[in-house]
């Protein structure tokens, strides 16, 4: 009797080791993979090793205390898989009212067909299963125990449609939700599971309403839309090796790691940022020989989000920031978290965004305060407390969160956020804070931003969005942006070719004229000689100010003080200029497209003897601003500008400004209408310090915070995807 799995698949059974499973996956990935069969296999392994061993489980704790090695890999027989496979086919037969038979390729699916598949799966689930979030994402969990979580339901619907012969039905995955796309051009969307804090049933509806709300849950129309092979990546990422909060099964972890490397080598993870980040965390736990290091994988995750999803994904930066945090590379961690803030500002907070709220709250109220406590205990010259760039990145992180709050029906920043922020800022001395140049976006920019949001909502079409001119301007104004060179870029550099990636930099700054640059650098420095003022002796100005205005100080030495090395990357965007030739000088374009003046040596050109002589400067030094410069976009942070740069911090005023509820619901409106009552940017007069209403909104959730840290180590994240 022929196997329902096919003769080519049957020869791989029984599966007696992880390597056998890898070979089965390799065989499937060279053709159209059978999602149902693969999900059943991984589900059997996961549930057997993590939950079904009972008294037979003999664990040996490793030196790290985080991973337990379980012996006796379960032998998976062909008949075990076939029984569950046939059961799933029988369940799906009720969708069309026909006996279960061989899969036949059909025309494109309709919304009604997908809704019926969703109904069949949804109505057969045990409702009480949703309290336990672990090990509920495979078809084995559904077929053996009638339990699935949100991702499991969406995956089961896609697998069911594949079994019915519909090849156009695919999975769409955000950073905390999953739905289905279908149709000839993949532009039709449908919800297949409940989600959110309420019990409203949105199954069968398109996701356009969620996209238009600008909620992070839907990534503003930039989810990972899977191919059939990318759905295998999602299947493997859904494997949960955890035994408890603090331990994981070594065999399941190793199998997951091997399968992800297989998919990585075949190019199926290139457009999956969270997959690359998860692989990076697995590599942190156990480095694979002759493989990219975990740091490289985190960088690749960020690059994928920027290249394919217009930098709308937040988790790549939190993955990266967490890595630097664990490695005590605190300056890099601050830069990554600031980049995460630049992404979250693109959204409007809603109660569905609970998971990313917890992630950012953990960074702000646990990790950053711990860094401050650690760094403030020493006097190292390289301490981040003496680095103005770190202070600039801290402001950028909070500015993104404040702008995320604007336009939301629910406030975010209560007193629980304000206290750690004030304590953190107070760790930076005035001489460090004063080195950061803070600009504020104009009110005209805010109005244009609101108009852009209205236009974007009107232009929204299901799961894809065209980037508006204003949206592009806003993203170019952020500091973590990367733009891939266009077709016209030949490497010479004009126009968009000068846009670059800035990992740790602040707001872009163009090169100023020498005189204006000197005046800017001297702001806030002591220029008068106290001895001259008190006793009348000496020079009226300090020695650092005696340099004639037509001469420049030694390279690398700022006026009025010792050299302070502040690394600021070249600006991401420099307006292209046509080449001009000036007497004695010529313009050339460097690799980043910036115009650099260099001396043209020619014997035929005369040089005036009575004019100042300019020595050639290092290109990199010429492009590097003397101080970090950032632009604040949120109303709350713009109102804090003077307070942040004051010599003596007014911590009470800062707390009032951060928790001011009158600044919520401002320029970014859900309905496309402008909200009133948004006067100046410093609206401290209307303040609510109470957090009871906020806590009742967020604290009442039954969904636990993602447990990702144990004994000082961060386990791979398995987001508890909402129902």
C-alpha cells in the first residue's frame, strides 16, 4: 500500500537522530515542502523531549545551568506521522463536503474558502489551552491535543489550504502577529484568529484596518510575507526547546540550530529579520564552528529590515542591543536602543502593542539603570558617562518613545518611566550634556507630518504601502536609516548615492563655514580671564581664545579644552552639488558622495603671499562634527531641551514634562483629523502624575512578559503571539 506521504519521503523513516531530520528537511527544501508533514515531525520531537518524557527524563545540568541534555532521541516511525497526516486530511474534507482524497492543484483561493478552513480549525480547539503558551505552535499539538496559539492557527490554515491544493495562500508575519495573504498578486489579506485584549472576532476580515491604525502589531504594512520555503523558516522558529523558565532541552536547541543553518545556507532567511536574530541568540549559547559570529548575524538582521522592510522592524535593534548589553559594550547598546526608538516613533501606540511596550520598558527601567549603576561606580576614562554621544543616544531613545505616544488614546509615559529617566540623566555631568547640540523640529514639520499620515492612510491598500514623500523625509531625518543605492548610482556619488548607514551617529550635520564652525564650537565655553576681571592683570581673554580668527586650532583640539574624541559617523544625507572649480582649489567627491575641498597643486597658478595658508586636512576629520547633534521630534522632549542643557538639573520639572498627559493625542491622529489643544511644546501646566488608569489598561493583561533572561543569560525569544 502506497504511503500517503509519498515513496520519496517514506524512505527517510524511521527518524532516529537529529541528522535524519535535517536530511528530511533538506530533501523537502529542494521541492515544494509539505508543511503538514514537517510540522508534525518537529512537533513530535519537541513535545516528546520537553513535555512527554515523564519519569523517563534524565537531565544533566551543564556548567552554565541553562541547558539540560536529554538522552534517547525519539525514534519517529512512518506510521506515527501518517496517522496524524490522515486525520488532518479528514478534518479538511469537511470544508468542501467531499471525502478526503489526493491533493489536487486548484485555482486561486477565495476569502470564503480560507474562512471555512479557519472555522474548522478554530472550532475544534480547546479554549482552556490558551493559558499555557508553550509548545502550542505545531500541527502535532493540534492533531494530538486540539491546542494551538495564534501563530499555530495561522500556520495550520496555510498548511490546510496547501493540502487542499491552493498554492496562493501564504503566511504573513509581523513581530507579534500572523495572518494570511492570498490571491494572484498576494494583495488580499484575511485574519484567521482572534487577537487583542478583547474578544472581538475578526476572523475573515482583511487586516487593512489594523494597518491603517499605524499599530506596531501590523508593522504599518511591512510584515514578512512568506514564500513556501520561508514558511518552513517560520515552522522551525516556532520550535520551543524550553523545559522551564530557566532551562532548555539541548537536543531540541541543537536541532533547531542545525535546521536554521540549513535554511540560511539555502538563502531562505535573507528576508526574515527575526529569524536571523533568533539564530544569533542560538549562536550565543553555542557557537557553531566555521559559521558567522552572533554579532554578524545581528548586523545582518538589521540590514535585512532596512533593505526589505524600509526599517519598520524594531526587534532587530533590540536583539542587537541585548547582545551588546550582555557583552558590556554599553556604548554600542545605547546606539542600538536609540535606533529602536527611531523605528517605534513611526507608529502610534495601541493596546495591541503590549509586547513591544514590555520590551522597551525593560530596556528603560531595568537595563539602562543597571548600566548607569555599573558605570557610575568607577572613574574610567572610557566610561559612557563621559561620552556625549551616549547621552545623545539616550535622548534619541526616549524621543522615539514620546513620539510613539503622540496620537495614542492610551498614555505611555507615567511616573514609572519618569523616575528612571531622571536618574539616568542626572548621571551625566553638565560638561558632558552641554557638548550635545540639540535641535528641535519646527511646528511646520509637525503639520506636514500630520498631512502625510492622512494621505498615507488614504493610500493604504491591504498589506502594502507606498512610502510618501513626507514619510521618506522623516525616515531620512532619523539616525539609523540605510538607503540602498539606486539604479543610477555608479559609485561616483551624487544624489541618493550619498545616503549611508549610521550605526552609532546622531542627526546629520553638513559642513559649516570655518568662521561659523569656530563660533559654534566656542558656545558654552569660558572665554574671559577671571584674573583680568578681578585684579586687572593679564589678558582679558583666556589663552585658548587668543588664536586669531583667521587661524584654526590644532587638529583634534577643540577650543577651550583638551581633546575629546567623540565618534560621530558621516552624515547620511548630503545634498549633491555639481563640481565647481575655484582658483587654487578643486572639488572632488569621496566615497560617501560628500564634497571635499582639496588643494590643487599646479605650478601655473600663483598663490597670494598675504593671505592665510591652509594646510591639507584629513578627509575624515573634515567631515566629522565637533559635537554630537540630534533633532528632537516629540513635543515632550522638545519641551525638555532647556532643562536637559541646564547646569543644574531640575528633576521635578523633567518628571512633570515627561508625564504631562496634555501632550498625548497631538499631531498624529488615528482618524486623519488634527487634534486641538496642542499649543506650545512645553505644556507642563496640565499634568497628571497618576498611573492608575494606565496600569489598569496594561497591567490587567493575562499575557505574561516574555521570559528571555535566566541566570544572566538571554534565551532565544519565542514571542507569545497573541490570539
